[in-house]
């Protein structure tokens, strides 16, 4: 690759900017960034929502003139090797990199959209972008009634942040427990207790059926609860959830102008017919890779844009990295994987021998609160043991700590830690290196095995 080689990157997020930074002057790089904001670290949005960070604190390193902000790619023409943009400009490429990220999934809730409508009701927010975060922050004040739909990593982060702002928060989760993809039952119970102590009311194992809005032609409900009820309630039905880009041609939370009176959310209807009053509803029902451009260009798409070990798509001149990419059947959706893919691709494009073999993903979350009620958690690998696996647990109710590792033969295959993460580095290194732990109990103690 020479400095005259034209590399166009669609996506001004973490993956796309990391690639541009790594390539540096080795190529003529253009990054098309759809958002008008200064590029930011999405991982920190919950801290902005909680009021602990100003938006500018989340800024990523300045990408320089390579980034065109507020420019959306609308079409890729592989035959002509051009990208057509919404401002009428055309970007020509020798190598194209899709770093389009992912969109919030909007569940199929009754009342979310009007027939043939495109607008979310006022008070209903996704929580994916800086615009989402700022709109939600503007809607929240002490005492406002908020229902968060979804008890995964994003929903838990949003609920904690909103509670820190003084909102009356109900977290509705369809599954049996919070963060069920990352945490085992014991760790999830500790997280449940922590959030409850912060004033978050949590309902599990019950489905949300729809939204109640002003002007909705909804029939009278058999039961109405002006305040959150003290029984199990839950998240939205995960089946057939449409991606937001499939339903609305705008970012979640954006609303188009018009003369009609906007609908306003007033409550959430549960599958058993009861209602929770709500001034604000947050949809934290997962994300889906943005694959529309790739599909329209004829690239192979499954869950994400399919790439090989060189992060090439079915067109050898087009690559994909980050949340939109699917490698070996896996879509990671994590910052660590996006950075690793960007670094690998930069090496490949500059002629270095490299290949991407997958990412060993570690999930970390700090639930920071005022005072001494913070909680750190980390999870990696397989946290649910298979038959024949060995499990080692250390728990301290007084210190609110929990540590569990799963062993398969002489290999560490996964673990969960809550409350005290001083050992996570040593455990993660052992897991990533696939080396037998020499002194497992020592690794689980506070000195981190040193």
C-alpha cells in the first residue's frame, strides 16, 4: 500500500477511527461519519446520562481532516468502486472498509408506531447514540417515572444512571435474571440486590405487550397500577424484533417535524393486562448490525457482514470491522473486538503478516453511585459450567464480593467477579493464554496472584 491508495471507511466510530489512526500517512484515508458530534466513546454514554461526565469527556482522539462529519453513505457501487453520499458527493476507493456499527433494536410493541407511522411517541427513547443520550437526559428530572425495557448490560447501565438522576426507575426484564448472557444466577442476584438498594424496582419473567400513549385507541385495561407493582414483570418479546433502520430511516430518538399533535407515552402495558404509569420509556432491547449498505451492494450477509480471517467480505476490495462484522459465525458487538479487528486490518493493509482469529471478550461494568454503594463486575468466557466441569466460588456477603471460575480439565474457561476486581487481570491473562492455573486460590485472592 502506498500513500496514493484510497481507503474509504464508512463509519466514524471506535473501529473506523482506530483504523484511520493506525494507517496514518500510509494511505489516503477518508472516514465518512454519519453523526455530527465530535467522535465519542459509546461505552461512556451511561456516565453522561448519570451526569458524571460532560459529553466532551467522551471524545475520541481527534481524527484530523480524514473525517467528514455529518455525511451519510447511501450507496456502495462495487463495480465502479465508489461510495455515494447523502450530500451528493462521491468517494472513490481502492479499498473500502465498512465500520457501520449497529442500531438499537426496537421491539414489536403495540402502540410503538401508528399504522404506517414513522415517529416514536414523545417520551420513548432508545439508548445508543449521543443524540439518544442527550434527549433522554433532557427528559429526566427528579421524580420522573421511567420504565427501562431490557435487563441486559445496556438496560442495567441505563437504569443505574437514571436512578442516580433521581428518577423513579422500573427495570422490566423478560428473562429469569439480569444480564443473563454474562452472569450466573448468584452473581445476577447480587446485581439485583445492588440495583434495588439504589431504588430501582426490578421485574423479571413477564413480558411487555405495548405502550399506552395519549390519543391511543386502546381498550380499557383489566387492571391499572398507578405505581410500579410488586410482582414480576418483564422485558419485551424478543421474537421478530425489527431493527430500527428497517422501520425508520432516522436515528433512534429523532422525530420529524409536522403539524399534527405528537403522541406522548403515558404507560407500559404488560402481557397480563396490568399497566405501569410512565413519563419516559427507555428501549434497551439489544442491537443489530447495520448491514443495509452491504446487502444492497450484494455482499454476503448473515447476522452481520461476513468476513474471513483477513476481514475481507465476499468482495476482496471491501472489508468490514466492528459491530457490523461477522467472523466465524460470531458478531461481537464489543469495543475490545472492534479495536482488535481495526489493528489487524491496519497491519494487513500496510503489508504486515497478520490474521484475525477471534477475540476473547471480557465484559466489565462499573455501577458508580454517590457514597459507598458502587459495584464493579467482570465476566469472561463460559460462566455456566458444563457437566464434568469444576467450579470454584469465593463469596463474602459482608464485603459484597463474589468470585467464581469454571475449570475444564486443567484449563480456565470462564469466570465472574463482582465487588472486587483486583484479581481480574491475572485471571484474564490465564484464560487468554490457555495456560493451566498454577495456584487458582492464589489467583482468586486480592493480591491478584502477584
